């Protein structure tokens, strides 16, 4: 059963806005993926080094008063995002495993650069106290000055970095 291809950006943006509003109404907080990833890292680290994790100033708060780090709505949002993306790709007939790359880079180097970019982005998201969804979408919707500065820096950084990597895609 094929349901069509990609959604037009305007209805998709409206649904993202509605989901952000629902997150505020139901949970009293916005959405974001980096918080869920931090909780996942805390959980994995705790399984390896429980005492050090609980004594950590950064990760220890996820275990305060016997709490479980994965018992938070942002974790369920991330799981729903992954499941929803899988189902949408499957129903649209576009589910496949592939490496998108330009003609001047190998699959191995493309995957290596993607991994390094993901690590850098993840670190920066925690340093900025939020990812592009948390800072950009939620903070931007709240008219937070810091979020708007963040968004401008994201676009400026992407524009400047494009000069260095564009030959990989041409």
C-alpha cells in the first residue's frame, strides 16, 4: 500500500507547530532530541560505572531519588520520532538503506564525516543546552533572543562550512 511521497512543507510545519503546542499543554515543556540522547548516555554509562555516574555533577541528577533516566517524555518523543519516520518511509515506498554522497567521496569517507559531524553536533547541542529542535523550534516559538541568535549562527555556520565541503557534492 503506497500513501504517496513527501509532504509539502507548509502542512508539515503546521503539524510540527501543533505537536510543540501539545507538548507544552501535556508535559509543560517543549520538544527536543538532545535531552533524550543525554538520558540514553546516562543510562548506558550507569550500567558500566554506576557509582561514578551517580556521583557525577552532570549525570547524577538523572538518578536522584531512585529515578530512571529513560522515564521522561523526551525519550518517548524520540522513540516516536524514529518509529514514525520508519512507518512513513515504509508506507510511502521509500524505505531503503543507502549512503547519499557526491561523486568525489567514497562511502567510507562519507560515513566517517557523518559520524564526526554527528559527534560534533551532539557535543555542541549539549553545550548550547539544546539541539536545533529544542533551541530553534521551541526557543524560536517562545521568541527567545538566545534561540534566535542560535538559529542565525546555525545558518551562518552552515553557509561558511558549505564552501569547504561543496566539492564533495558537485
